[in-house]
C-alpha cells in the first residue's frame, strides 16, 4: 500500500494469504505521522524500495513514457514518479478523449 499512500493511486499489487495470518493496519494519517516522527530518511528508503518494483504494468508504462520526446533524458526515478502518479482512464473504440474547445485541467499521456 505504500505506493498508493505516496502517489494517491490505486493499489499496485494483489496480496493473498496462504495461511492463517494476523494483519496490522496503518491509516494514511498514521503512515504520514510515522514518516514525520521517525528517521527523516525513512521516506527516502520507502521511495528507493518503490523504485525497484518491476511488475509488468510498471515496466510497460516506463517503456511507453520513455519513448515520448518530452521525457528523454529524465531520470528513472522521475519517470517512476510520473508512472505512479498517472490515473488510468479507459475509452471504448471511437471514444472522444477531448475536443479542441475543452479547457485543459490536466495532462494526458496517450
């Protein structure tokens, strides 16, 4: 859940218990408090761990944005920040993404 808490995105993994388990749950507020109260480098440690994730969806998105001219020369860390900040939107074939008169309130990466 750390990716979701850092980037305000949907969870990136499915976790399933194979046996009896006791789970500890930490709210978003408690997680942020934890980051602020303890070792100031703990957030960096979490982010470094996140930057090593190598799931198929992340690999695909990293490869895709690396082909975009604007992102040429951008660090891998920044590209991962972009990937985890994206909110996927699905459209049917022929669906209109936006029209010329629409006011831009975000950036789309197609």
